[in-house]
C-alpha cells in the first residue's frame, strides 16, 4: 500500500464500520481505517464467508455477533486498526486477517481510560521498547504493511525520539495526531510538531487532528501544507459529513444520510450502529421535530422511512431473511472458543420436548406483537395457566424451555441473552399452537435453515 498523497478516513469508535468506510471510499477517500478492534476480541472470533452479503465476517464465538465485516470493494484500501499491548497476540491477529485487509495499524494514540488501563493506546508511548517490539514482530512475520498511530509529546524533540525508535521497526508509515495525551478536540492542534517530525524522518507521515479547521475539501490541503505531511487523516469532519472527501464539494446532509442508509441496508448493518452514525451526522438537528422522531426509532426500517427509504429497506430485509440472514451467526455451546475448552452440556433430557430452530430478532417485532405477550394473551383468553420458563446458560449463550398446558417447547437456536431465549421458545410454542404460521416465521426472519 502506498501512503503518499492520500486522503484517509481515521479510525473512530462505532463510526468506522463497513457502511461508513465504503461511503467514504465512494466519495473520494483513498484509504479507510476500521474502528479500533481489540486483539483478544479478534482472537475469540472465527472467519466466515457470508455468501448472501458477499462479505467476510469475523464472528465472536461467545455470542455470534460480528467483530469485523469487510468486502471486496475495500480489500485493497482498508486498514485494520488493532488495540493491543502484546506482540504475540497482535501477531496472531495479523496472521488471521492478512489476506482480508490491506494493512494493519497499531493504535498508540487513544487516550481513553479503557485503553490506558489495558496497556494499550497512549500507554504504549511510555513503553517505547514494548511498542517497537510489537511493531517489529508484525513487520517480520506478516505479508502486508504495518503502521502505527501516535499522539505528540509536548516537545518536538521528544516526539521525534519516539518516532525514530518506532520507525526502526520497519513500519511503512506513521500517523500523528497533533495533540498530547491530555489534550482534547477543544485544544488547538500542534501542526508545527507534526511538521518537525515529517521533516526529519524518511517514511510517510500522516497528519491527524485538523478537523477543527477543516470545513471543506480545500481545507484538507491547507492542513497538509501546515503539517508538511504526505497524507491527511480525517476524523470528526468525516464523521459529520464524509462527503468532505469529494473534490466537487460537500453534499447536502440528507443526501449523505440516504447514501449511508442504502449501504447500511445492503450490508445488514445493525440498527443501533446505524442510528449512532446518523446521530453524529445530525448533531444539533436531533432537537428538531424530525430529529426527535428519528431518536424514537428502534428498527432499521423505521430509520429508513424518515428519509423515504422504508420500502427499500423492507424489500431488502425480506429478501435477506428468505435467504437465511438472521442478524447474527449461530454459535452452539460445543463450538465455544478456545477449542480445547471442555464445555459440559446440560444433562437435560430433551426427549418429549417440541423443538424448532428459530431465532428472535428484536428489530422485526414491535412492543405489541412480542411472542411472549401474544402467548400470554392467548393463554388468558382461553383460561390456561401462564407458561413456565426455565432458562439454561452456557458462557454467553442462553436457551429456554417453556412448559405450557402439559407440553414443553424450546428453540435449538442459542440466544445471546435470557430475554431473547424466552421469546424464541415462545415462538416455537405459538407455531405449534397454530397461532404463528411458517410463512410468518419466514417473514420475521426467524426460521434458521
């Protein structure tokens, strides 16, 4: 990967997921970084090919959620930013992903308490030998470029001393956020210190921290000139409107939101992450009537409807559900990681229990048609006792057995929490009582193939 004269989407927590990365590339970004992903979370995941979305998914083996999703369109331009404090763990992740990303970046610039307590982020700047060892281990053992992202010290000389040590590991580029460990966005960026480092090292320097001064595309090049860097990395200015990467100029906010939503639907992005990204585009406009309507949304379809994309979302989700997408991958207790960990399955006799493999997808239900509510209403109307729920848990997986009117029901799909497990079992019961048809289960995305 070439780091000369590039416009780069910075790593941002919960922002740098696949839809935002792709939209930034389509608007003109040359390179996109993932949000920071922690090494141990990657190491408990498995790589799976999603043939419906044509994506590569790294799936958390404790609960089936997506740790990282990527696709061919970004393959040569996406950089995985890794949070780590350990050379061995970072290399294991590097070997896992080196065929799916263009490069790996080690985060040495995050000032958040979580990172510092874990010995990651800016904590590594105070342990330069360890930081260098992590980079060197990766450089010498994986086939893709390795970089890192740091903050500055108070003096240019101290900053350069650290950078020289890191550069000696063999990294291909270094990103420098022009604020110290204790400074925040309201503080001015120290373009002079970035410039000093860029003038005195041989590898590309990527300038970061200028969003306060970047309001349009031309401002990016002013910041580039101020810092003397070869490339510019943009965070908040892109978070607010990623059409900042367009040479032709900024697009209206609603156009950006619509473009983003189409990608969120196309790549089955979670409603919560989609909502978070749009909140950061709307900012103060969340207080308008439309903004307040948006904040009340719970599902992707509800969000899309505000911007005239409700039908598009409904049709796409219906298509995906018929093909078998369930919002998360299924994980069974016997598949839990690490693979050598012996999982003792419950010695619960399942003979005589009616089973179906159905899952509960909260986004496809409103508060009035939840399976448990429907079942309890039907039971009361017909003067039956309310069902009894018995839930078993293994690690972060849950399964519920319902006893109702002398019969037992369960779903063989292990859910990620107790409430979902109860709702899934209630769906099995409703289906066997003839209150929910097979077609309804398909429409709700609950049938597991």
